[in-house]
C-alpha cells in the first residue's frame, strides 16, 4: 500500500504532467487549422497583439493576430472552461451519490438545457431578443430541470440519493420527449436544433467566456471548500452524521452548485457528453478518491481532453467541422463499456 509521501509525490507528478500536456495542447490548437502557422509565427503573432505596428514587421502573416484573438483563442479558452466544468461537476455527482455512473446529465440538466435551447430556436418571437437568447434559455431550462428533479425526489422532507437519480431519469426522459416533439413539429429549424444538441464550440467569443467563467470558477471554489465533506459522504450517511456532517444539506447544496456549473457550461457549448463520466473515473484511478486532490486533477484533465477533442473536431475534416460531441461520444462510449466490464469482473 502506498504511503502518504508516495501518494503526494504521485499527485505532484500527475499535476505537472497534466499542466505540461495542457500547455502543449493549447499551442497545438493555436497553430493548426485550415489557416496553419508555425509555432514561432503563432508566438510572434500573439506578441504582436500587444505591439502597435507589429503586423508590418513581416515575421508572421498579417492575418495571424486577428485569427488568434477573434477565433482560436476564444475557442481554446471556452474549451478549457467547459471541460473543467463538466468534469468537476461529474466528480461531485459521483461523490455525493456514491455512484460511479453518475454524471452531470443524469439529473435532467442536459434535457432541460436541450428543451430551453430548442424553444429559443423554434419559437420565432424569441429570435428577436438577440444572440444570447439561446444560451439564456438553455441555462434557465437546465436550472429549472435540476430544481424540478430535487422537488420530485423530496418526499416528507427527505431527499434520498436513489430518489434523486430515479427522478433525474424520469424528468430527463419527459423533457427529452418534449424536445423531440418540438423538433418534429418545426422541421424548418431541425438542422439548427440537431447541431446544437451535438455540441460544439464554433460560436465561442470573449463575451461568452466572461459570462461563463465566473460561474464555473465560483462552482469550483465551492466544491473545493466542500471536498472534505464529500470525502466523509463516501463513508456513508450514518458515519457522516456521526462526524457532524449534515449529509442531506451537503448533498443538496453540492447538487445545486454542480448543476449550475453544468448549466453555465452547456448553455454556450451545447450538449457534450461523457466528459463528466470519463474524466473523474480516470483521475480517481490515478490520484485516488480524495476530493481535495481529485477535483484539481479532474479540472485539468477535463480541460485537456475537451481541448484535444475540439482540435480534432475542427481539423480532421477541414475546412468542414465535426461537432465535438461526436468526438467525445466516440471515445466515451467504449470507455463506458470498458467500465461496466471491469466492474462486472470485480
């Protein structure tokens, strides 16, 4: 059995490796694409953003600074934010429910976001409200879905973990059915709805990042503050109560925060599956179940994985683009089957 010192050393090595890989992924995402450039040109173009007249020096293409500032950097940052949000929310859900198959979408959050986005697309009067109508309704739909699940699962003032999971499945199925009906009833907008449901970061802008980032950061800080309580919940509700932890309140508050974090992420990215399921499992195998270490490692790896998937999505068939949700599902599906097989073998 590994000693505390060995676990700390392993954790530091893992975090250093993830940080290095993340830097490499950011550089790669910045230079590859339909309009490619070398690493040197990318660095000089980035530095040129802070120097007047730098574009006239001729040591990088004159379009490179604008490409980085307006297209690639916002998309890179949004991928990092969304990846970290979905993965840390997944780690929280798995911890508070003590269910290895729990993920951000299990409690109906994704179904609520999908319904809100579909309403924003197909209801014509709403299109006149501006470009933020869709993400706003997606966010509202996700939050209301999570609230509805919590209310349905609360019986006699008690909210059980099993009740929350079952209520999430039931509410999610109902909202998905409504979304499907709207898609069938309004065929003219079917393509737009389907593209959003597949997930993607093509519409990334700095304004969207400034809206999403504070919510995700606040959620992560709260999860870290509650990491010790999540560790105690892993020991069982009775043991947690013996140690002075209100398990019901802790689970409720973490569910709210994780749902808000997920809602903020998917409102601008669409539905990107399996990040919240895969990443916490992989990191738990490497750094252990202690949420004080698991959450930071999960945030880094989730950001890295989604950025890598998005880079593949926009370059594999350039100039055409694959929805990033397809990439994550293509990798997440086999991992899910592997997880089930391993658990069955155990």
